[in-house]
């Protein structure tokens, strides 16, 4: 079987046209984890006026040399202070309050002693001390949060400060997940056949896709029955933007999926990529819908889902990338197992801002070992032209903890 290079398959994937313009308005309180479909732009300065950043006394800095300044009033947070202080005067001003006109400095309460309606300067401060200038946080017109950003707690806070009651977010792409194979038992099913295995792929991938921002349609398991698999795929295409199946794409007598996909009218964009694990992956398109048929082994299906399904989800959400890739240094020797582009589970450690990887407790074996992806796991990439790699070699690593 002729295999595409990994790089070619990724280029083909990146060139696919998807509908990334679908959006909806949701309340700010319901926007956590969603993806912005428009830039968030500041409509005013923050702060809009000089503001006290601590509790203290608003003064003219030149008056600090007097040693004693009369207190002529109080300025609580939220008050519309209109007074203008004059030389030899100060106003007690609290954190978050507008600085009184004429004042250019706030001397903290810890630096003074209050005595007979005046403050005694015990320790001076620089001019402008504890005063937030206009626009310290941002200026009107600044793009504060870019389109395509996944909304987290900080984004929620900034948008609340900007009075965004409703937020425009990308519509979640719908991904249908199917596990094929008569040897698969769904959760809760009982069987006395010891050769059957418990389904995990559909649950692993559903969680992965939801974490990436998709809405998942869980279709469970389907046995090795051509007509049933075909009907399941056809039904899935009616409601999903992407249909993802596991199993049935290799060269065995019961690997039906690779034959069924063209029969339901989908165009096979590519089948077979020079990667380990997952070389039998199939990617197809029917109108504006996509089908990705992944291998059946748990580690293999998860890796290929990260490499091929997540980029499609990201494109539909308007995100620039599906995952973060960094350069990391090998902390130990790596022995390459094939001439393909390999994706190897590894541990990531950050020391002094630099990424290091090792393979402690990562088992070498088949593509079924999903436990290799537990803990602070990442995927190390070694290319087709790479051989064994020495300690200290820099490699590219896909971080997979946060999508």
C-alpha cells in the first residue's frame, strides 16, 4: 500500500474548506469553554481617570516637603469626587477612587500620622505613587481578546468589566463517534466470551472532542455487519459535521469500513499515512461533512484523532491551531522503531523555562497501551528520516493536556 507522508497529509488537511462562520450569542455566564467568534475590543480606557491604587491621602507631591498637610475631606470608592485640592490640602482617598482634581500623588496611610485634622509625613513617596494613570490597563480601541480564543476565567472577567452581557461564540461542531467490531463490548454489557474486550475508544474520543470544543453524538458500538455499519454511518451524517469511527480500516477480512465509506457517496481524500501508530487512517468528505475512520487500538485511535480530527474541529471553531507544539530536549536516548513518522508518548518536564522529555514508566509495545497517555503526557515526533536520537537532541513535542 502506498502511504502519504505525514507532512503531505497535514497539508491536505489544512487546505480543506470548512464552514467556520457559524456562531451564536450566549450569556456571558454560559460562555466558559466556548470559542469567541469576534474580537473583543475596548470601548473606553481603563481606568478612565487617574485612580487610587491604595488607601491613603491625595496630595500635591510638592506639598510633602511641608511635613504637615490639612485633611479637607474624604473620598470613598464610587463617589463622584468634584473637589479640587489646593496647596497645603489633602483628601483621604480610598482604593479604586477617582483621584481629586489637583492631586498628583497618593501617600499611603502607613506613611503618615493623623493629628488634629492634618497628616504628619513620616515617610515621603515619589511623585505619582499609588496612582493608576488613565489607560494603564488598556486603551479604547485595543483588541483585548482575539477571535478564536477559548474563553477561560480571565476572558470572563475582562468581558464582564466591559459590560458584555451576551457573547458571540462559534457554534460547536457536531462530531458523531462510532466504535466498530464484534469483539467490542459497550459499557455495562455482559458477556461470557473471554475474547471480547470492553469498549473504550468511543468514550476516550468523545471526551477528547468535547475538551476540544465540539458537541459529541455518542453512537456506541456496532458489530462487524456491513449493512448495519453502513446504516449507522448514513444516520450519523444526517446530524453530524464530522463522523469518526474506530476499527475496520485495516486489511483484514472483517475490516468493512474502508469499503463502506465510498459506497455511501463520500470521496476518499486519502487513505494510509506513513505514521506510527495509525497508518491505516482514512479521511473522506461528503459535501460539507467529513468522515475519519481511525484504527481500532486505543492508543492508535487517540493519537490519530489528535492529529486529524482536532484540526478539523479547530477550523470549524475558527481557532488558529488545534494544539500547542514546542521544542523539547531529550533527557535520555530514544530508539526509533520504524521508518515511519512516529508519535511516542513521553513525559514533559519544564526546568528554567526549557522543556525536557523522558520516557519513565512509558511501556514499549503495541498501539493498544492507552495508559501511556496518563499523567503529564505529550507526543514526541520523530520523522521518517530520523534514526535513534541521542540524549540532548531537540525534538518537536505536541502538548496534549489542554486543547
